[in-house]
């Protein structure tokens, strides 16, 4: 380790470190969508208001809470039918209980307002694309409403129509019923709910120039407010590494500098975790352990997660997932598209030897809420030897890298240097109440 640290100091000492050609360019406010504070504060209320859900029992903030790094701290979360926050979340009982786990790990929301982002979600099913004439390629296809201002605003619409996330189970409410008829039929119902509340009605009229009266409020305006809030509160480039890029040679510890040298050098991490957002926005198969309901193509008859292939319908995309961005990654455990690994140490070691890692993995590694009636199917995919063989063959990381325990510790130290000061301090505020009067998750510690 000493030789590694000495090497790092020789490469990183002084202000020259900030101009190392291997480093990404620094982030700044101009790299992100502009924010109107009035719209953003309206979005804050909506983000934590359960009125956007079919049964009025779950909000965006339930699964994307600042207390959990804008995720939920779970491998696979519980949406509709659950109660509580983070690792304390459990299923309700009776007819409205959880019927299915959310298929994938709740992604963190940091820096999703970056102008350079062209694709969102683990499988990239939401992207900027003119194919349907509305500027976006999404599950709504040509039924996506016109007037959305950003990719992030487009993404904000879809949890509202998902039965396992926010919409509810068939037969429970008008939102899920409408979305099952056609996905875009649910959004006007949600917009009517929101504009029917005087506080929201007045807020939209005040914040949006084109809204003259409450009846003008549309789902695209709600999506824009949500996006503005996320850009305002979840943009993060105040980490020690950012200070280091700005020329503060003391911003990183010796171990963090050693980790940076590995990350941008011989360990090869920056090959995929590239650029200032630490993601090339491409898709790779890592051979993670398989469990849970997964997301398959519409006509697939069995449980599995096909990754990017579910969007592209290209067999070469099977089991590939989007490279995650790494800023504030220290705060967003567990890791992987299904939250298979509880620590960064385990995730890094999986990259070194995915075959051994997959073999040694057990369900004890998971943060998976106990739902007894789902237990029989949580790991049913592992009983399909043909599916397991297909997944084992689909790997874009093949060669073992000879990193020592000290090297891995240095990499983890560097990743911790990507944590922003405001993110670590959880400065994003949760409103004590929302206009609907519904309870707000996470207002009490």
C-alpha cells in the first residue's frame, strides 16, 4: 500500500493534479437544466404528496428519500400495498397487501437534470428520441402527452401508472383502471386531483406563465414541477473530488488519491464510469445474482430480468443494464440493478471475479422486506438451469484484475470522495405537510 500511496502522491501532488488528462472535466451549474425556484418548491410538495398515487398511500419520496440517498435502502422495494419508510417498510395485510415486489432497485436521483443525460432507467426505456414525434421514446410511445420540457419530466410520469409502484392494483381505484385501458388515460385524472386543491391551483397559476386558471393545469405541468424540484435539490457537485478538480490539492486524503489513480488508471473503472457524471450511459452485463420478479418482455412467459433487451428487443442486449452514475454512491446502498450487494466492497469484488462472486452469493446479502406470501417466488428463477446458464454466459467483464484488499479499500475511499457535502448532510428538506393533507413519509426521525 505504501508504494501505491507514494505513486499517487507523485501523480497528484500540487495543482497539476487538477489538470490530469485522465480526469473528467468539472461540473458546474451550466451543465444542468435551469431551475425556477417557484416551480421547484411546488414540485417539492408534489414529490412528497401521496395524492399522485392511485390509492393515495405512496409518494415519490417514499422510494426516493434523502434519508436513503434518494433511494430507499432496499434491494427491491415495496410500492403499492406497503407502509413505512426504508428498511422499516413492510406490507399491509388483507386484500390491499403487496402483490409483487418492485422489480428493480430504486435508482438514486442525483444529477438527473444534467443536460448530457440521454437515457434513463436501468434498461434505458426512457430516452430522448424523435421516433414518436413527441421528442421521447418511452413506454407510452405515441400516447406520451406533448409539451414535456425535459427527459427528467418525462420520466416522472411513469411511476404514477405502474401498478406495483404508485397506481395500485386492478379494481382498487380509477387511476389503475384508466392506465390499463391506455396508459395516457390515467394522467388527466391525476392532474384533475391536483388542480382541485386550492393550494396547488394557486401555486401553478403563480409559478407557470401559461397557466391562467386552475383548469389549465395539465400533467405536463405537474411533471415539470417535479423535475424542477429534483434538479434544484438533487444536483450535486460539491464533493471533495470537485474541490480537488478546482485546484485544492488537500481536498483528498492519501488513500483517496491512491484510489483515484486506480480508478482512472490500471483498475479500468473509468472505462465505463466515464465523464463528469461517472457513467458512459451504455449497457453492460455484469452477471449479478438473479432473484425477484424481474422485468421481462411482454410476451415472456416466466420470471426473469432481461435488462436492455426488454426495451430494444435485441437478443444481444439481454441481461445488460445501464452504467450507474457514481456521485454520492456511498449513500445509495445496496448496489446493482437488483440491489444484490450490500456494500461497495462486495460490488467491486464482483467485478473482479463475477463467477466466484455469483457462486458465493446468498440471499442473506439482501435487504429484502419479509413478505411471506412472496417467498416461494422470490428465488424461483434460480430453479431454471437454462436461464441461469444464459445469464452466466452474458458477461461484459471477463478478466480478473489482481487488486489487493488495500487497493479495494483505496477505491472505496475514492468513491467516498464523490459524496457531496449537502447530500451527506441531507440538506434537502421534507415538508411537514402537503396540500392534500395526507401523511408525509419521513417527517419524523
